[in-house]
């Protein structure tokens, strides 16, 4: 089992910055990758950024490239999302996600989700 607890978020003006954090507990060593998703009001959930555990490779949605940075601190079992140059279009509920590989011989992954945090960017 993996538990994810998020912190950060809030209200910020356009052009400002926010930093989200997500701390994992439980079977941390089994996590294959961690990601940030967001769901704007009235829209579908979308992937924002992801980072792999082994290689540390990152992936970003085109809409946030150059503005957002995903990182992790293994000693703290925490993944961060640094959000700079925020725009009103970034307003959404942001969710932390962890993908767990329970069996190294199988490709199946299990998803765990944080509680979500509201990010509101005012113009």
C-alpha cells in the first residue's frame, strides 16, 4: 500500500509561483513513477508532469513546458511541482499520483492518488 499526502496550492496572481508537494508513505520502494495531474473546472483530468523512480526521467504536458518543474527528494519520499509564471488557465485541482509495481515479473501497475489541492490563478 502507498499513501500520498499533498500540501501547497492556494490563490496566486497571474505570473506568480506556487510549489506543490506530495509525500509518500508505505511501500515506497515499489513505486515505479510519480506524476502530477490536474482537473480544471468543467474539464477532464489531464497529466501535467511525471518523473520515473529509477532513471529520474521527466515528462511534461506541452502547456506547462518551460514553466513547471517536477522533482523528487528520495530522502523525504517527496515529489514536488514548482509552478512558475502561472496563468489563469492553470487553475485546477491538482492531484498527486503514484504508480506501483507489486511484482517485478508483471507489467501491471497500480495507481494511488493524493487528496487533491486547489490552485487558483487570478488575472
